[in-house]
């Protein structure tokens, strides 16, 4: 297999694009694709300050690398979740982010959940009783809050995440199979800052296959954490990814086609339902927007965690 | 496994409904389910004349049987397509329909395509050059035309087909993965007669799994043709059915949930796009509605078939 551009030995063959490329041209091609997505969906400009949420994985570190190479002003944000899972998951992922930032002379902001709020994600989740034994819903909610706070307090124009095409189509498939209209109309490559306290959000990898971000990280020599979070195993998202991988294997390009035709249909006015614009309340405690009046779910979570921890009963009942 | 209703030995366990039934109660339960679908979607009433399109397969014959048992006035329509496929497919399916009608004292109308129009479906399809080597698109178009004509000329109120849930979700999945808005908004358990020359169409099995219609046919002793049409092998529909079967195996009820949540979302106003109501033209030759002005595609098909057959060149070139 030869590189389409120079005829040298190709290192990657992308059946979905009918395109094989050598290392050099692949490392040019992907940033070019990302630049096109940024422009097409009007995500942000070079004069804007960008906060990239980095997890230490291939997607977010490759994205930070590409944004930097493309000349965007991107700082990193690492959120320490306190997940061990027998792999020192959080510690290793933190190290990868620090290493990347140091190597490229970039600024990394670090937020440690346990340090700031008094409990790790797994501990907070187990106290909260949300998510049927999995901390994923608590984790998502906390990350969204913290990312938003850091973006707002740091004066960033936009918050960027490394969600790739595989992530996006898995969510799309799930929402489609349930015909979850409210979620469908909100899924987009860029979400405007619909409220003063909410950051604009963008996903420059939304058209990029997971395999393409992995290849990029490897070829660029980016050190990243290979392990998935232990809590992701057996998750609903992985179930939909499995289905979509089978479809992609049979029909290369199926995922991209599914995603792009969705965006096109939405743009073309398929849906009557519109994303809820605002009418949001503001949490009296943290000042972030919240759907219901009163304290937001983030603040209620920590209230409960602190109350439980402070009132902690002795491990064994007192002798009667 | 015991019958939920009487405790006798169950003959079928429907994980999607968390319901196991004995033969007697299953043969009561399915007609009851069909009756509910007919009422819920306002398909037709007992005073109306119903034309059931029967293919000789388990779905359409079971449906005819159930409609008859429920006291509806249902005549059958068999369309002879002239498909052999090494199995005498059309001949055998015709025999099954005749046998069923005779056993139950019901009226079967028969339309033979080759006899009436001068070529079988495979021959017409090969002359027409439509459908990339498969006669399926020509076959569908011809069947729709003939069903509609017989329903109209026979003074029927409604045309009913045996499409089951598996058929419906395969189409839904295909249209969803392509976000084919026009098709999505038109997919429904019942389509009103949007034009004087078009029959109302209904699918009373739209919530019934294929496995349930097969079990019904077997338990009722209905003789039906087991073979799929040879041209269905490797079809796009079977590809989507495969995917959906895997999902159903992992999550019993997934197909029904997908279909019902789609209907609910549509009913709830998810889509802005509306099914095109009318603005249809009428074919000057056959009098049926057609989307474009002039002759309809059905009449153009047969014009071409007749022209090619009449001008047929000698099989071998004349000696020079």
C-alpha cells in the first residue's frame, strides 16, 4: 500500500476515506481535517483563548497537540478524579498530561477533586447512590461543572473536548434508538454559550475516527494512557460502539455517514423540537446555571457527601 | 416453563414481553394483540371491506387467519410474480394461498403479472435495468400498483399487508442511519388514503415479532412457504435485520422499544417535516396517482418491456 500523496510506503489505510498515507503526510492530513471542522462548524478563532480538557488519553492529547501546531492558544485542564482501579489510573493519566505540557512548553491547569471537595469520584458516587453502582453519571456531572467553572473563572472563550467520531456516533445511536428528542436536537459539533455562566463547547474531533486519533498519537510519539477507565467496561456506550464497529467493518464509512447525515438533516430542518435556549436558573451556592430552581445537583451532591462523612457512624455497631 | 395464564406447559417464551404461554393461550393472545393494534392506530372497522395481500408466507397467512377469526371481512389478494429460483417459488406460494382460502372458505383474488402484462418480474426487471441486478425495486413498484388497483377497482376500504415488527424496524433502522427524513415521517402503522385513487394501507402486525407470527402459523397448522424469495438473500434489509437481531438477543425488547419510541416521538411532534399530502399527478394511462406529471413509472416500465420484446433481435446475428 502506497501513500496517495508521495508514493512512499503508507503507514495507515483509511478505508472510510479510500485514502492511504505515509507517516509524514498523515501527520499533515489530520491537522488539516481538524482545521476544516473548526472552520465549518465555526468553533473558534485564533484570537480566542481555548481551554482543552485533557484526560491523558490519545484523543485529548492529540487534539491539544494539533491545536498547538495549528497556532491556536490552547491551555490544558486536567481533572484528577481519584480513580485507581488497580492501575493507578488517575495518577498515570495525570503524569501523561504533565509530561505532554512540559515537552511542548504548554500550560496545564490541574483540579484535584478529592483535594478540593473532600472526596474522590468513586467515594462521592458511592455516597450519592446515583448511577446504579457506576460512578459514571456523577463523574460526568462533576467534570462538566469543573470544566465550566475553570473556563469561566479563567476567562476562556471556549471549552474544547477530545470526543471523537466513535464517541459521537455511540451517543447518537443511543439517543436515536430511544428517540430521545431533547438529546438529539442538542447534539452538535459546537454548543453556543447559551447563558452567561456557561462556556461555549466544541468538539474538533467530531468527524475523526478513534483509529485516526490513535494513529496520530503513535506517529507523533505522544505518550498516552492506553487503559480505558475501569468503570467504562461493560458500559452502555461500549455496547453501542460494538454495534457500530460491526457496521463499519461491513460498510467502511458507515459511522461518518450516520453522523454527517444526522447533522445535515438537522440543519435541513428535520426536527420541530428546538434545543431549550435558556430559562435556566442560577444556583445560589456556586453561581452556575441549573435547570431547576434552588441548589444545583453538583452542590447537592457535595452537601450530601459532606453530611454523610461528618456524621459517619462507627464501623461496627456499639455493643448493646 | 409454564403458561402464565393456566400453568400448563408453555410452548413459547417471549422474553421481550416477559411472557410464556401454552398453545391454547398463545392462540388467543396474538389475535388479542392484533385487535389492540387495529384499534389503537384506527386501522379499520368490522363494517369495512379489507383486502389482505397474501404471499403464501407465515406473516400474511397468519394475518388473514387472525382477521377472519376476529370477524373482519377480509378477502385475499395473491400476486403471481413468476419467480422460480430453483424452488418453484411463485407456484408453491400460490398453492399455499389457494389451500388456505379453500380450507377457510375465503375468497382469494389472483393477479398473474406475466399473464396480464406479458413478462414475469425477473424478465421485466432485467429489461428495465433498474435495481442493479436485483428485481426487488421493480417487484415492489409493480406490487404496489397492482394492490392499489385491485383495492380501488374492487371497492375495498383498506389494503392490509403482513409486515411484522422485524420488517418495520429494519426499514426504520435503514432510514434512521441515513436520516432519510422524507421516509421517516411517512413510516406509520396506517397510511390514510391521501388521494382518491390511493387505498388506505394498514399493517396490523407492526408490533408483532416475526418469531410470534411464525409460532402462530405453526401452532394453527397453517401450511406456508418457508423459503425466502431467492432475491432477498444478501439484501440490505437482511443486513439491518442481522444487526437488530443481535441487539434484540442482548436486550430483549430492543426492537419493540425502538419502534414504539419512534412512533411516540413522531406523535409528540419531534419532526418538523410533514409527509407530503397530495399535489400528486394522475397517470394518463392507468389513472393512478404519480409524483411527476406524465406517465407513471409503472406504465413506463411496461412500455419499455413491450418495446424491447417486440423489437427483439434474432438470438444470433444474421450471417454476413
